[in-house]
C-alpha cells in the first residue's frame, strides 16, 4: 500500500506539472489504480480514483480563468477520466472476484478431500471394538466439513447383529435421547428415501438428512442441523458434503461387514483343514498307539522278554512318528516357525521401500519378539509407524528418520525421531480443530489411546520431531471384554 501510494503521488505531481487534464501522463494512474483494485481492498482503489479525479478537477477549475474553459467543461473532462478509471476498476474487481471464488472453491475442495482421506484412514485403522463408534467419527468430520455446529449419524435397527450406536456432535448429552427418539418415529419414512431430504423435527429444528445405503440394505441417515441464515448456495454445498460422506460411510461399513464374513470363513476353513489333517494322520496314529498299549496290557504276562521288548519298541516308534506329524502340522500353521512372512518383516520391508523411493535414510531398531502380540496391536503400530515416517518425509523434509521399537511381555515402547524442519507442537493441536494440519497426529494419538497407551509429541521449528509412545499389553483386551 505504501509503494502504491508513493507511485500515485508521483503521478499526480507529474500530471499537474505537465498540463493537468491535457497531460500525456494522466492515464499513467491506471497502474497504481489497477494494482489497488487487484491486490488491495475495495475502498483503497475507489478512494484513489476519487482523489485523483478530484485533484484534476480542481486543477482544471483553477486554470479555467486563464484558458477560458468553463467550470462545467472542466467537470465534464474530469468526469470522463473518472468514468474510464471506474470502468477499469470494476472490470479488474470482477476478474479478481472470480479468481477469489475459484481459489476458495479449490481450497474448499482440497480441504474436503483431506478430511475425507483422514476419515477413511481413521476408520481403516480402527479395531472391531472401536469400529462401533464409527458414527461419532463421521459426525465429527461432518461438523469440520460443513462448518456447522451440529451433526448426527442415525443408525436404523438391524436384526441379528448389533448395529453401531447412533451418534451426534454438538447437542448436550441430555438432549441426545430426545433427538434420536424423534428420528426413530420416522424410521419407515427414512427407509424409503433415496435423495437428500429437508426435514423439520418438532422441538429439535430444521435438518438436512442424507440416507446411507449399502448394496444390500439401508444403514441409516447422516444429517446436519441447518441455521436460519443459510442461503440456497450454502445448502447445495452441504448436500455435496453429505453425499460424499454417505457414499464413503456405505463403502466403509460394507467393507467392514465383508471383512468380518471373510474372517469367519477363513477361520472356519482353517478349522476344517486342521481337523481333517488331525483326523487323517495324528488321530489315526494315536488310535493305533492306544489300541497297541491296550493289547499289551492284556497280554504282556504271556509274552517273552524279546517279544515284549519288540512291542514296546513298536509303540515307541509310533509315538515318535505321531509327534513328528504333529510338529509338521504346527509348523505349517505358524508363519514364524515355517519361515513365512512375519509382521516385523512387513514393517522392515515397508520402511525399506519408503527409504528407497524418497532417498531418505530410515534406521529401524527392534528389540523383543512380536509373536505373541495380538492383531490389533500389529495393525495400530504399523499405521503409527507408517503415518509418522510419511509425515517426516512429506511435511518435515527429513533426511533421516530413526525408528526404535521395544517389545516386552507387558509393554510396547515406540520412538520415532526425525531431523526435519519441525513445527510448533502447541499450535498444531489448536489448528487441527479447524484445518487438516494436525489430523495425522490426531490419528496416531487416537490409535495409541485406543489400546490404552500414551502418546507424546515434541517438536520445534528447525529442530526436528520426536514421537514417544508407550502401550501396555493386554489393556485393550480387558477394555473390550
């Protein structure tokens, strides 16, 4: 603004010294005026136009006595200049307005996609127990996306298995029951809906609701409480966001149900395979040993010492063979014993690929054994390590990342340290409520706390980032039980 003001003053002086309105420099004022219209505020540009044309008009008036120009002609000449400048400013501000609208739309779209990716990431990393809270996760993101204060995810009743619990964000806890009771009254209506619906619920308010449908069944409704000041354009935006989240929620729920069914089938098939192997080999051999010992018990007094010794040796050989067959079966079921891919091997492979693809040195140090570690711990730790190292590379521009994992019978300790540019660790938690900057950290904190663990983050600008996580083994199982 200072530079534009200096330029404007110089042009005014130059114009007045070279003839005022008749000066060949009078249209040079377009440069600072257009800059003001495009880069500064609306009022600055118009104040500059009014000031410039006013000065020119006064100058023309003062000269009117010596040149014979009337005050009317002087005003018209200054008015023509004003109209030219005003037209230029209007066009410039229209172009600038369109540019701003496009930038805001792009920023809003990028923000939406980042939130949706983060939502999908959180749900993908949730365990079975945490998955029952999917409604809460989604309503929190509806509030972040729409910038409204209240959102809900109402789940329809499901026969057979329990459905996730209906959740809301923004209402006091004491009003939650009445909210979902009112929604339950319209369950038949919701099941028939295929498109977004605007609904006024008595005593609750006006809502925009979007049905969530899987390919096999109706799941429920996602909704937001509308504000009275919201215009048509804003409501269209809310519809787009709810359509995104409705489709994403349906996909996530369907994938989860298919995963549960697939796991059950895998377990059933594996149980049948193990039973067949045991029956065909081990059980038959054991039956033979039992039968042989029973016969020996009945007849050993009548047998010679040599015959008794041969019979005992035969039973011994049979028992040894059964033990060998049983050991082979156990080894085939254990990836650790059979040399198959282990969880630690997958972690090493992932970090090695990440290091090669990004030309970053990643040092992994592991102490202890993960063989007895339950699957939810494997899944959460892998996602934390992947998220933290990815953040260090993408956002921290780190050249080295040190990952240290200690696996003890009762405790898991994980530290991830990088030499990147770092950030203000206090600021990121407050910003993450309104932006996407802290979502990765929120994800890691959520995963650690879901297993009963502790998440610590320390970072400062140009000093790298340090993440320390401690998780007690067994707490998550007690919580789920």
